[in-house]
C-alpha cells in the first residue's frame, strides 16, 4: 500500500464491463417500470370509465 496507483488495461476493462452491466440492468428496470406504469394507467382509466357509466 502507499504506492502510486496506475490504471492498467485490466482495470479499464473491468470498469467498462461493470458499467455496461449496470447500464443494461438500469435499462431493463426502466422498461419494466414503464410497463407497470402503463398497466396502472390502463386500469385506472378503465375503472374511471366503469364508474362514470354507472352514474
């Protein structure tokens, strides 16, 4: 310890791999959230239509 740190190709590749995995996971989660939001919107809209037709 206490020595000077230098980036090597191994460090760079490891960081790039981690960033790519994290970004892919972020995109997957984001798409799932969008799907859930769209389903919620459809359910609310349908419930509103059903409620207004009873009046």
